[in-house]
């Protein structure tokens, strides 16, 4: 690094830029962030105004703001890498079904090659998948090639469509909950196995929240 580069780096304070981008992502103004983090609104305002000062906010302040925004203090100061999708408002990774079998327990979709806009409110781990096959076609169903948005934080209640990993296969079905137990239902009335029990080895990766309409 040259002397000029070092001087520039010492004068720049990335906290304000990163904080502003994260506030935009989470649709938070200064007052809302203050309520969520416990840091006063004037303190947040000072951070946003100090764009060229080398002095960082206090460690306790950084910790509170970072926790409220779902990042680490190091990511907030630019000292640790932060994924680009963290800043992308409404953007979620578009993956393929085979990606799901790599990390079904956490609900994380694995590697992806592109991002898509999810038009409804969703959790940070939401991802998108293409509809493949005809098991879920029907009057209230889906068409092959549709894009579905899956939110691992959404409750998989009765009547909700869920993505499931079972062994080395991944699929989606409608959740049916009765006094006899939980079942997975295909919406295609001609499907060979229209309803099957939800077994212990089946793991719900998330609930479908959008596919051309709110689910």
C-alpha cells in the first residue's frame, strides 16, 4: 500500500456507509433503529454524519447496532467480509433442488448463481426454487417452471405448502395436520401417492410464501 493509499484508508470511516445500506435493507429509519438496538437516535445520527472521520463508535454501540441488524461488529466496521445479498433489498438466492440435499437441517440452500427479488416480507434465509414435476399441479397448485419463494422462518402450519428433504430427495407438498398426525399432500389429484405421512426422517426446509401470489 502506498503512503497515499494508507492516508486515504485512515481517513475513511466505512461504518456510516455500511450502516446506511443495512438500514435501507431492513427498511429502518434512525428512530426505528434506535428502538430496536437501544442506541439513541442522536448517536446513530452522529455515526451517519461521520463519513470521513477515522474515529469509530464505541465498542458497546457497535455491538448493539450490529446485533439489531443481524451482522457482526467487524462486518459493520468493514473489517470482516459481508455477503452482497445482505445489502440487497428483497433479494434472495435462486437455487436448484439438488442444492438442498447438501444442508437440509439448517435450511440453507447451498451454492447459488443468481439473486431474485422476493416481493413479500420474508426472513433472511429465504430462497427461490423452480417448480419441477407435476405432483403439485392442480386448481390451487402450481405450474412447472413457476418460481416459488421459500422462507425457513415461516411456520409450516396446516394448509401451508412446504419444501421437504427426505434422504437424498427434495420435494414440496401441502402440509396436512390432523388428530392422527402430520401428512404431506400432492395437489395433483392423479398423483400415484396423493398423501403420505410426515415421517421422522423428513425435514422441512421452509414454507412457500410466494409464487406469483401470496401463499
